């Protein structure tokens, strides 16, 4: 379980420090999601729970990924690049 915590912390650190391109932010978010899915699978296997919560998480995470890619395509069409500085967010 310590390995998952370490991977989660590294993904949060990469999310904080790599904020130049939207694609890098989306990849960091997907890595966080994969770690959370692995932890939920291990939790379900350890305590003999059903995998309905896993299916629900997968549905929400797929919707989040599609929304992120849709925003990326929309931003490239409108601004011509995927820099976060061109959106004046921070």
C-alpha cells in the first residue's frame, strides 16, 4: 500500500509542477485516476466487496477524460495552442 501512496504523491507533485500545457495536466490527472482505480480494486478484493463501485468509478473517470480532451480540442481550435497561460487562468 505504501507504493500506491508514493505513486499518488508523485502524481500530485507532477500535477503541481507541470502546469504549462493542458495535455500534461490531463496526463497527470489520468495517472491519479489509475492509482485510485487500483486502490479500489485492491480494497474490493481484500474485503470481498462487489465491483459495482469500481464500475461506477470507471464511468465517472471516463466521462472526466472525455471532458478534458474535449476542452483540449476546443482550446486548440480557439487559441491555436494548448498553453494554460493563453487562457489567463493563473
